[in-house]
C-alpha cells in the first residue's frame, strides 16, 4: 500500500533560492537548483539554490574580510559567548521546523528528531560557557627564566563541510567551536539535507550577527573543492566518507592548511562469553535502527565466540526482524527509510555482495513488502561473516549487521582491530575490569561498555582512517585555535 505521511508540512525554509553571504541573502550566480525529496514518499519538498564558483569566491571573501578587519576575532571570548547564547535561544524556537526537516530529508524517526533543536541549543550554550572558563591565556615562565604567556588565538577562516545524515548536530559542533574561538565560517550544506544550515543562516540574520562571520551555501563536490583549495581558507572541518576525506586531506596537506576529518567507521562489538546472548542481541537490535543505520559510529561488526555464534545469530535475527519499518512520522514506527535512492542502491548492492561471497543471510536483505515507495530497506543480519569479506570491510551505512565468529577472546580483539577504521566500539561483559582491559586494546576513538555509547561532550573522533582530530567538548575546540608562545624580557600586565 502507498505510504502516507501522518502530518505533511511545507518546508519552513524562508529563502531557499538565495545564498547567505556577508550577512545578507544574495542571488546565486547561476540558475541551477537542488531538488530535495521526502525520503519516505519520494515527493519534492524543497528546492534550494546551487552555488557555483563565483559564489564560493564571494563567500570566502566575506569570511576573510570579517576575520581580518571585522570585530569578531577581536572580541573577548566571553563577548563571543554572549552571541552564542543568542544563537542557542533562537534554535530553541525552531523545534518543530528542525525536527520535521530532519525526518523528511534523512528519514530519521520524528520521535527521535523531536529534541534536535534543544540539543543544538545545548551545543552552542556549552561552547558559550567556554568563553568564560577556558584558559585562553596561561601565565608561564620560560626555561631561561623570562615571563611568558601561552595564548590561544583563532585559526582564521573555516570551511565547515556538513553531511546529510545529522546535519544540524554536526554543523553545530563545528560552528559553535569555531565561533567561540574567534573564527569566521563558511558552511557548505549537503545538497540532500540543506534545511538546518539554512535555519542557521536565518538565525544569524535574526540576531544581527556581524556580517561575514557565518556564511551559508549549498554546492556539489566539484564546486565545494574550491573551498578546500582556496588559500584564504585557513582550516577545513569535514564530516563524510573516508574516500572524500582522503582527497581533502591531500589538498590541505599540499598547502599546509589545518584540517579536521570525521570519517567512516566499521565499528566492532565484542560479546564476551560471560554476557547473556539474549540481552546483547536485544541491546544491539535497539541501537542499530537509529537513523536507519546511517550513523558512522554504528556497531555493525558483531564478534562472538564460535561456540555461541549460532545462538547469538538466532537471537539477533529475531530481535532485529521484529523492528517495525514505516512512516517516520508514525509514532509506532521503529525505523524509517534511508535518505536517498542512491544510498538504498548502495546498501542493496552490498547485501547482494555479502550473499555472493558466502555469508549466510539470517534475516532481511530486501525491501519491506508493505511499502511501495520511499527508500526503505529491511533490517538485515548476516551470519558466519568472514572479516576479510566486503560486507565486513566496507562501511554500508544502512541497517545491516555482520556477525563474525572468533575462536577466542584474543582473536576477537584481533578481528576488531583488523580494519582501516577506528571510530567506535563496544565490549559486552558483566565484568567492568574485563571491559576496561579489552577496551584499552581496541584501536577506536570510543569504547562503550555493554552497548552503543558515545559522547560529543567529552570528545568524538577516530583512530586510523576514521579521521583526524576530535569534535565536541574542549577537545573539539583545540582544532580551531593556534597556540602562540610569547616570551618577555619584562612582564606586561597580562603576564603578571
């Protein structure tokens, strides 16, 4: 039967056919547009302006001028924090608009997106507080006995390149950290999910943020690359695929630009033999459908002892197959659609490859029979997966779980680490000491105990090809700062 959205709403984006540059809505240089579709119905919901090379030029120039000659970088961090609190206040008034847009564009359940504006406001408030509490200047004494200061100053103009899966939060962590540091920002929105960046632009206009401090545009990859290559852009902060991250890192390396990369993952969960199989299966089955598995940190490689493999697969398949897939605006749905047709095509292709390479399909693998449109896919579990197979090596970015048998705890750790990625992980055990011991041996940016756990408020990021640097918390502020050592013959007041 055809799916119907429970509460269809027109897009609340106010100026979709304009770009936000220099503190004003401006006409794009060209006439091309991006069409944004509802991922559950495949219907058009929004059309936004597509930036071209001249628009990138204007945005970079505006951000450069605002940093070099405007008031933002010369304000005290505490004064900038006042502006961040204003941004937070404005986000809290956009709860329904942001929740609807995230569900429509990315397929996330409306019940999950309901609190998204509050979380974004919290991110800005957290960084606003650092304006008062962070050690922007430290008084030291040099090795020669001279009075010294270690001061932290803004890195400069930042290009923040935002993905489509959770654009509001990932944008907020980049922009809030950059702004409190004193940087100016060019937000490059995803062509699939531009609403949240547009809301950010509306907020900047609404509160009267100085012109050029935040600029917003939407562009395809080739045009976006101009941002990465521009010598006037001091730092690039990118969240997306590892393949794109490699290219960005190479470009930034060539010109010694600062870069932060939050990339892909193929995160393992090790189920130790003391932990209840049914409990582990239920826990994983609850977290795996979040955002339809379109989460870089999803626990998608489940490693269990070979003697318990079959029982675990049976429990996981039963729990995962019971997930209700449907309308993201229906309160009874437990998983919505993938974000776009090409993403579903990729997931389906990798499922087919998993079967062809010998893994056993325990449940799912197709499109839900009761849904005749939208980018839906069934919750899928593969058993007896070889860790060298494609589905165990490549990030699928969908609700597909691979169960991998291990002969011992030692081999389980080896399998967990045998990947180019190192973003997230988990250890399931009733013994916290074992969780600590195994977790310390996992090459991952986060280790959760008995489930999917991460916290941007502490730090988020990966080892190996899962990225460079960290986002969130104080650790997420450091990439937007340059450390300057000042050594004086006679101490100024600041160093006394």
